[in-house]
């Protein structure tokens, strides 16, 4: 899995920011990508595939990395 719980992410191409609150493993035999439940800053929660999100970037384009 590329991301982990409590990691800040955003929709690809600079979308709304949020935090990962749950993960679902990939199912290789069916070609299903890992999925993540994301709590967005506007209060909504939804599930996104790994290809739909990216690490949250700061205004100076540095990526926030959790230790």
C-alpha cells in the first residue's frame, strides 16, 4: 500500500485536501487497486482508489511526509 492511516492526501491535480482514515488491501486476482477511506476538510467522507489521490503538497510544493 502506498498510503497509510492519518496521512494527509489530496485529489490528484490539486484537489481538496483530506486525511486517510481507513485502508483496504488490493485484490490482485481481480485486478482491484488498494482503496482508501478519506475524510475531507469539508466534512465529507468517501472511498478513493490509489490512482485518484496523491500526497498533500504544501504551497511551496514540498510533500508532507509522516515519520
